[in-house]
C-alpha cells in the first residue's frame, strides 16, 4: 500500500462543500484505508474487543501508511494533509474496529495535531517524528475524576521552580494512556485566574513521578486503552510548556474542536458498519416466504438509518471543510459530533432490532457496534455540552448573549 504522502498533496481538498464530491486524492485515501481495515482489522476486531488488546502491529502499519501524522507538516514526518483526510481515515478504520478508530483519532487530533499547531520547532522535532513513524501514540489529559466536563475546575497544579515546573494531580479517562509515550497535560499554573490560569505541558510517560493507573474496563471501544494518570511531583522542563503560560485552556478547546470532527467520523464508521450488517442480514434472512428486506417495517428502519447516516456525514465533512478553509468551525464541529453520535446510537440500535435475537449475541458484530457507539455521545463533551456550545454560537450570531 502507498503511504498517505503519495496520495495527498498539500493543495488537495474539497474546494466547495456543496459539490459533494471528494477529490481523487481523498477517494484514493478512502480506498487505501478501507482495504487496510478490511484485511487487517476486521478479522481481529472481535478478539481485540473481547481481550481488550491494543492493536500494536496494526498501529505500526498505520504509521507506515502515514495515518499517525495526517495533519502534521511534512518536515516533521507528517503527511501535510487536511482534517477532511483525517475524517475519512478515521471513518474507514472505525468501520472495522471502533477502538482502533478511537486510537487514531485521539492521537491525531489531541496530541500530534496540537503540537503541530502550537508547538515550537524544538518541541515538534522532539515529540512528533517518532510518534508518527514508529507507531508510538500520544495522549491528552484534561479531565479529572472530580471535574469531568467542568474542565476549568481542575485540581492538577503546576508550580514554577527555576527552569522547570512541578506537576501534581490526577487525570482521568486518558485515551492511549497505557501505551502512550507522551501526554499533553493541562494544569493550573495560577489558581486565581480561572480559565486563564491553565497551562499546557508535554510530559513523557517515563518521567519520574508519573504513574499510569489500571486500565479502565469499558463498555465499548475496548481495543483503545484509557486510564488515570497520577502526577506526583513530576518535574517538567520549562521548555516543555506549550504556548505561553495561561494558554492551556485555549489550546485544549481548539484541539477538542478537531477531536469532535474525529469522534463524529468514528461514529460514522460505526454507523456504516451497523448499516452494512443490517442490510446484509435483511437481504438474506427469510420470513413469511420472502427476504425480510421486502417487509415494510424493515424498509422503514433502513431508510431512516441511511438518511441520518448521510446527513451526519455531510455535517462532518462540512465541519472539516470549514476548518481546512480557515473559517470558524466550532459550531459545525459540535453539530457534527452531536448528530453523528446520536445517529450511531440510533443506527446500531435499529441494526439489532432488524437482526432480532441473533443481534443480541456476540457471534454477530451488531452488539459490538452498539457498545462502541455509546461512547461517541460522551467523550470530548457529552451531548448536553454540544447543545450548549451550539446554542451559544447561535445566540452570538444573532447578537444575543447566553451568559
């Protein structure tokens, strides 16, 4: 398979989202990712889920294809592609394994993408090339056991001492935390400034004082690890701060906007897998003398599933297109994440309904898709947070304030 670098040029992209047609380079990328997923992920997806296995070999293969540095500049080992390319790659990977899709999405959006965007040249040289080419995944640590979506109310503290910072606190739900080689950690460097007192630090996971908690035993996306990260007097060089002191919350939110496009894409892949499963089953299962795909009730379910899936994909592509064209995309990213995640829950639910009893057992992938879909409504801001983001942006567009 060719690497992403040979498929996408920096100038490639959708010039007009209303055209609804992917450029040839992006279509080729879609085919490459689909071929890889079908051959390398689909046969082992159930095992990865059941055993909670990190797909190490497959992640290294994806690194060879350039998928671990989709939005990273070529001079730092990346592919120099756009967020639409990332969306396409994550969807196709998630179609065969939602957990692997999550690994790729979080690494690209909340580790490599952030460092590529706001890191110094020295930080990029130190923390990007190996993570892109060798399959070493990166992590992002914002949430805490007691703060959740109230990220500004974090308790992790960063104290300056000479030419370094000392970090203390506990981070929760750190995706890729068990296997990750470095973490972008958000901590309060000034406890009196609220959002403006949060700073961002790049912390290698082998730093003394950093401890990885036990692997979370999750409902779905079980190939992707998550865990607590405990920071006990962790010494971080001052040059490992991302941006300036107090920029952490702004950096985190801009990364989460891209992550929402990634999660929407993950939801699309899971939805498409459930859609494929439902149609294949309905076309082959006979009842009352005919394939059940001829039954009106089944047809209505399939029609609604397909319509919501297509609408979610267009919302996701629009958000990516806005970002790639340097236009405001926060509202669009939240809309895409909101609709795609709810669609994933809807489509996987109806897939099981169409399959009936056989859809409820682990011999069929439908129940795995159902479990994998659920997280997409939760992380990077649950559904309720997306409502708030969208409403706030809408009110501002119309000249009103919400707070």
